[in-house]
């Protein structure tokens, strides 16, 4: 452990051919730039570019973070889904704001999104639930996320029961499944550079549009 600091310093960062980013060419809306970067990430071989870190305020007041999947981005906001009884679900009910972070290591890119969150109508949440793979729906139906697990056999039995319920009722919906939209107040695009001259562009909502500002690295 005493050598960990030095070991970490030997690990390489910002290697390979990295994309460039000229903020002067950025569109006026962060959603458009995100979609542009997303397509470039997919074509560039970035794994799971729709994965994001959802950061919330824990019920104990401490930050809390975990990785989810972006469901959509439209006029309602940046969409993701949670089980209302899960820790993140309870945290969002208590403090209706969050931050999203995308990290595309292969291209040294990050995107940070902050703002309030709004729960979707139950019908939209149900539609999102039914669009999930059967295994994911079964896991959500168990409804015990983050609780202490007594044994792997306990999990297996609960999973089997949930799958049986789905086999009997393929249209079964978990009522606690909640689709959220984060309505961005700020969106920052970060392009890493091997010489540490990182390029940062922040969009800030003004009420009538977006203000763009270049930030120091």
C-alpha cells in the first residue's frame, strides 16, 4: 500500500489519437452537440457510450453515485429510470435534483449535466419498463435493490419467482418503476488533451436559450 501513490503515477492517461474540439463550431443547443459527440463515440468504438454516472444527494446528506443508462434526450430533458424504492429513487424523491456524467475514456471526453429532475407520467414509466429485457424486468419486480442479501440461493429463488410471474403475465408492470427527466441548467463538454490544454465548453440555461462560455482547463 505504501507504494500505491507511486504506482498510480506510472499509469498512462490521454494516450492514442484523440479527437479535437473547437468550441467556436459548437451548435447553440447542448442537446445537438451531445448527439453529435454520441455518434462520434459510437463510430470511434467507445464502449457503452450511453452509460452515465447519476449523482444524487443521499438521505444522510452525503453525495451518492452509480452508473445507469441514458434512456432518451428530448424536449422533456435527459431521461433515465429508477425503482422508486431503491436508494436512488428515495433520494430523488427527497431532493429532486441530480447530476449526470458521461466519461468516454477512449476519446478523453466528458459531459457533465446538472439540474432539477421531474418524474414522468405513470404511462410513460410503464412503457419504459415494458421495453426492458425480460431479465431486467424480473430483477425490478423483486424490488429489494440494495437490501442485505442473506445468500445467493435467496436471490436465485426470488429471481425464479419473478420470471414465473412474467411468464404468466408478460404485460406485468412494476408500479414503482419511475422514468425521470433531468432538465439541464448547465451542460459542460470536456475534451482532454495530452498536453493538459483541455478544452471545456459550458452551456448555461438563460430561460430563453443557452449561453456558451469557454472555461479554463
